[in-house]
């Protein structure tokens, strides 16, 4: 409690915001007592590779890309009120963590990003700008490259789907964000 009050006083003094991702659902209520508000939501889903039916009606290309290009595509895909943009230095750090992969997917001259890791025969997609309908086919393709049985996906909110609260914000100015504010790329 003392640490939280100290951090908030520094943020207030410097007119900065604080963002945190509670480690469990019960912590949302705990942080709310310190003035944090739920500000960021995500859509999570998982796929069993046995049940995926790829759409063979569209062609796509998966390729390598530099961190600068990843950041450019990311900023274009997610920019809206409340989007937390990382600078290039921090994007490079995140993308180059051990056993993490990032790729560009091009469909009809439109570029998308996907950032993931493989663990225990699971594909864990940390961030993607793909839509769920396209993502399923890309997961099927990636399952041919890696030995995976399931895919677990965390992505920006999806309309008409159940999105879950993900992160909280503190600001002495009580700024509000739109429902689609985006912070998905975190180092968990």
C-alpha cells in the first residue's frame, strides 16, 4: 500500500499515467481502491488444431520483417483513442525475447503482424493485427511449421464477442478511454 501511494504521488507530481495488468481477476478490485480504473480489454480464444477448417479461398504470404516495419504496421493497425504506442527501442526489446517470433502476413497487398511463441505443443499468440476469420487459417499454416496441438490467442477486442478486462490505468486527471483502447503487447 505504501509503495502504491508513493508511485502514485510521483505520477501525480509529473502529470504521468500509470498502467498495470493485474495478475488475477481479484486484483482488479484491489487496484480500484487506489484509484485505478479498468481501461483496456482484450479478446482471448483458443483453437484445437483438430477442429480448424482452413479457408483455402485466399492466398497469403508469411515473411520476416524488421522491428521498424513491425512497429509501423502495429501503429497503423491499432491507432485509436487509448492506444499505447511503444517506441522502437522497447519494441526491439519485446520482439527479441528468447524463443519469441514475429512475422508479417500479407494478404492482397495488406500487411498484418503476428507475434508468438511455442510452448509445450501450444502456439501462444501474444499480439496480432489479423482478424479472427483470417487468423484461423494462418494458425493452420503455422501448425505445419511447428509441432502444435492448440493455439491460444490474445488480441484486440472483437465486436459481438466476449472481451475480458485486461489492464487498468491511473491518472490524477481521470482521463477516459474508449471501449477499444489497446495495450495488448505486454511482457508477461
